[in-house]
């Protein structure tokens, strides 16, 4: 079973789990579509470049949370976006033409998905504004560009998230949320996103390779996302 099929099965399982929640209990089931930006860790190869600036990527997500008790909700989430793996972190491509050499760089567009379980805890404040904390555990899957890599192998691993947000109550029982979360990936290996096969990587002139090749590879990387979402109760799911 390849990684993409496994990820699709996992997402399908999450969707079936959402459908199975007892939404008929008053005020217990909420859905939140959200859109925003993601800033991947500077060592991930998905965020930064030789300019030293962290790039922001468009990101979207969907969560479905079930109120287990007053102020506490738990459920499922899925989010993702399409980003570019920066060649600054990989050895250059070395091409040989008779006695001549040419160095070049190669990047690729990848699809990033995060999915798993999440829980929120409301902080009592009163009024229309309501701060909350959020934590989660799940998996991340990065799908490389098959045309560049020639393989359908998916980079997957564990994900742990912590953060919080602020909700504003609107008319009709809705809620507008602004949320900041740190999606932490464990044992991330950026070299798995290098689209150049080992035979064509520059080992002849290592001094010409980008500085990012030698950057540290921490065991846990921190990916910060900011999203704006709208929470609503589906038909038959009760009131807030």
C-alpha cells in the first residue's frame, strides 16, 4: 500500500468518524472551515530561502468537534496546502558534458496534509469574546511531485499541535475564530524532499552547494499556522 492510498484511507476514516457522531444531542456538534497561512520551520526546506526570510503559504482546514462537557470539545481535523520545497537546502544538480560541468538547482511543488484528533478548552471570559486553548495529535503527509521525483513515495510522520485562539459570537449561533497553532513534526528529514537522485547530486564541488545543505536537522520542527474560521452547528446538531 503506497503512502497516498494510506493517507486517503485515514482521511476517509476521519470523515466516517464525523458522520458517526451523535449530532442529535443539543448543542454538542460544531464544524469549522478555516483559511489562513502557514509558516513552516526554517530547517524544513518548505519555508525559507537564502534570503533568511520565512515564506508564508496559503493553508486551509476543516475541523469537527464534539462537546464532551462544558467548555471542552474533542474531534477530528484535516488541513493542508500546496507549497514548494526550496532547493537552498539540497546539493546542486551536477551535469557533465564531456569535459565540462554545469551546476543547477531543482525545486518541486508538494502537497502537505495534516490530520488527526484535536481538543479545545474554553477559557471563561464572558461577553461575545471567548479565548480558548487547543491541542492535537495526528499525522502529516507530504506528497512529492511525481514528474520530478519519478516516485509516488509519500513522506509521513507524527504530528503534535498546541495553540489557542479567540472566538467572537455572531448572530444565529455562529462563531468567528482567529487561531494560532504550532504543528510540531517529529523526526522530519528534509532530504526526503530532494528531487535530485544521488547520482546527479553535486559531490565534486561541495563548496558551491547552498549553505542550507549544512543547516541543522532538529528532531522536532515547529510549523506555525494562523487561520480565520467560522464555526457553525450543522442542521440537527443542536444549538451552541
